[in-house]
C-alpha cells in the first residue's frame, strides 16, 4: 500500500510539475504610436518695422502658427500675438505692438462679432498705429468673425452696439 501511495504521488508530480513550469507566452503588444494630429495653420500678424518706417501698407506681415485644431483658434491666435514674434521673426524686423496693454481677458464671438477686452493701462501714445490694427487683422481672418469690438480694461469701446468694428477711445491718436 505504501508503494502504491508513493507511485500515485510520483504520478501526480509528473502531471502537476510540468504544467507549473510551463510559462505561458503572452505576446507583447506592438506600440503603434500616437495618432498624428493635423494642426491648424493660422496667420498671426506683427508690425513690420521696415514697411512702417517708409509708410508702405500693409504695415503688418503675417506669420504662420500651427495650433491644435480642437481649440478655440481665434483665442489661440490672439494668445500667439501676445507671445510676440520668434527670435528669427524679430531679427527680420517684426514687432509686437501692445500699446501698454498687458493681455486680454474676455473673448467672445456672438452673431459674427468678436469682442475682446484688453487688460492694463492701454494707450495709443498719440500713435496712429496701435494694438487694434493687428488684433483686427488676426481676428477677421476667421470666417465666423465679420466684426471686431475691442474694449479697454474698463469695458468701454467707441461703438459697443451693432455690426461695426470698434476700438476703445484710449487707442485713438
């Protein structure tokens, strides 16, 4: 009986041990990478010092910025303007004109009218060229925008109502 139990034990070990030592091979999934996103290209306009110096319009030169297509492109284009030209663009004479404005806060589009509220102590400094010109040019490139109303930090603009472009009094020369 003892021999029979030992034989049964050995038989069990012969069946169980090989199955324990077998490693199941799990294939490693192949990394196929992230999906490629087709970025949206928009124009951001900066003052071209050379053109402005000799009075050759347009005073702005557009540069392409690639922006995420799922984002609010008009807002991102304005943010790109406030970031200014790249070092290479700056070396080519492109400048950001801020008219003492520090940023913009509120931005909406309603009935094809973009409304932008500037921040900071905006002033024209008696210049005929201000931040208003590039903002208008940047925003009017978008088909959903037909008019632009720019407000100062106090929330005022010359023509707050109706389908017309408008800038704040502080940006008048």
